[in-house]
C-alpha cells in the first residue's frame, strides 16, 4: 500500500543541513542558491543553471520505493531546495499535485509483457508540463512573498507549455504572464487552453513565425539585463531548472515501481523536441540511479535524431506536423547535456553555442553519450502507429506519444512516456478513422470566447507590449 499525503515532518531529512548551489553552463555567473536560480530562470551570462554537485540517491531506493507521488517529490526536492523553508516546500508540493485526477498522479499502464506506458496527462491541462508548472507556480508565489516584489513571467510555447504555465499561475497575486506561441501552428484546443482563461493577469501573444522564433525572442529579452531586472522577469520554459528537477521525479517514481530485476535494463522512450523532458530523466543517472537508457523520439523535425546519428547539430526549417509540441529545431536543453559531454568545460560550451548561434550548425567529431538512442517519425507514419497501437493493445496514444513507438522492439523492456491526452488532437484520430477522443475539460473551452494578442516576432515589439501592460498609465493606454 502506498503512503498517502506527505511525510511527517520530523521523520524526513532536514533540508538545511547541506546547501546546494547552482552554476551556469557558460561559467560567467557566480553560483546561486535554489530560490535565486528559480527566480532568474536563465543565468545572467546566457547559460542554463545546473546543480554544482549531485546527491547519491542509490541508498534511498528501499526507503522511497513505497512513497506516494507527492511524498517522493518532497523527499527528492529536499536535496535541491536547500534554501527554501521546510514548511514552504511542504505546502508548495502538496498544493501542486492535489488537483491531479488520477490517484497515482503518474500511473503506469501495462501494454504487453515488456511495454508499459507512463501516463503524464492527468493534470489540469492534460499534458506532462503540469508536473513542473503547477509546482513552479507555487514556487513563484513563495518568491513574491519572500521578496515583496512582483514578477513578470515570460515564456515561449509550441503548445502545452503555455497552457500549463498559465494554469499554474492563474490568479496568483503579483504575477503577470506573457506567453508567446506561433499563430496557427498549435492545435486549436491547445490555443483555447491559453486564450480562454478569462484571467486579467494572462497575455497570450500570437506571433508570426515558429516556436524557435518565439524562443529566440524570449532569450533576447532575458539577455537585456537592465530590462530584466527592472520588471522582475522570470522564465517558465524548461530553461528554468526547477522544471527539469520536477520532471525528474516522475522518472524516479516509475523506475521505483518497476520490478527490481528489470530496473537496470528498462529503456525510457521519450517524445521530445526541446530535450528537457529526456534530460530530466538522464540526470537521475548522475545521482546513482541505474537505468537502462533513454530513447529520444522526435517527429519529422528531427534535429535531435540527426545529432545522435551523425554528430551534426544543424538548424533546419520547421515543418508543421501532427505532433506540434515537437515542432522545434533549436533544443534549448541540449546545452545542459553538452556541458556534461564536454566534461564541465564552460569555455567549450560557450564556443559551441556561439558557433551554432552564428552559423546555425555545429559538427562534433563524435557525439556519443552512453545510454542514448533516437528515432524520427513522419506525419505519414503517426496515424498508422496510432491505429496499430489501438488495434493491438486497445490503447489510444496521442500523436506525440505515437512517435515513441517507432521501431520499438517488442522484446525489450520499455517505459513509454505518454505526454498528452489524445483529446487535445481530435482531428488526427478522425482522419485515421478512429473515434474522436474527448475530455470534459476541453469540451468546456469550445463554449468560451478566446482572447489573444497578435504580435510581430521581435524583441522590441514584445518588450513594448509588456511595458504597456505593466504600466498602462505611463503608456497612455
């Protein structure tokens, strides 16, 4: 029987006994504490934060194997949020997961003798991003309470991040949320999740261009340190380390629920475009957790698949797909993996990232990290895979999750990450001749009026819009 609720406080590890610091992948920023790393999102030198060291969790396996999801998250985060008061951490985690619809929070569903699906779509916006962004919203609220200063939250989305970020920040006092997304390039229901909230602190910005254009604009605004400091700018994208750590928990939760005799041989198969989701799982291997490997499952925008296959990291044209949340060519979290691939050499990280920024490509003589494999799935293949999984296993996979089944061996143990509820992409199933999946949460959105703000995709236009909404009197509006 799994424990319910959170652990009794006096029985848990006291988080302030060991301080954890966070350093930038580019080496130009002094290490900071957890709360500061969360508040900043992107390091001032343009790098991404990583823990200065990692705890060894191998001795916790037996102790943690029966914990409920919030219990496990609490125990895990005590090793990282060492400057956060115990009571605050306790309450932030409790509130983050109390609204998930499944009692297991992240249930494992057995498909056959070797395959299990880790369902990550039982949160309020029906996508895996809820695991991190419900918690991050609570951490932001704590930050405002501690500092007495309002926050301006900025992010870019290819679909699910925006909806989950908005959900996690709705009605939070002292927070205004600005989310950029590519107009016409997310699913209609994903757009409605962002534009039908009715909240006066939320601004969905429909930009011309692609997700990569939106992401580049966000990074440019974070690079303006004066502007960033003046408005209290923080990031909800997976450049924020709190999101990565929160996602590590569901890998650990699933791994602990596997039979001990297959834990070290089970591959986690991860639909991903920005690399943050799979990187979150891989981080556990640096904490003494022995896992069977990670398969990076991309759609037809296959920059990551090409990287692992050829060693070439090259920007290409984004091709709109049936799995729009992975329509990405610049994978932000690749920089974090690169830091470890280059043995923590921040100078080399800066060199690689500068070359890629200037030329759109970087070729490694050999890019190989033990435990990684990859695949790529075209739009023609996605409906076929969805139909095959339904016919063979009576299981309905969304278009992103379908990519994880490409060339997957029937004879090797695997956990497939189901990253979104199929009802978010109904047209794909209708076109495949399958019954249209539904969700009451999404059906309600069809009766609401969307509000969005069309905008040119450049940092000046976005900056002006933000300043206008933060200071309406001075802007004359």
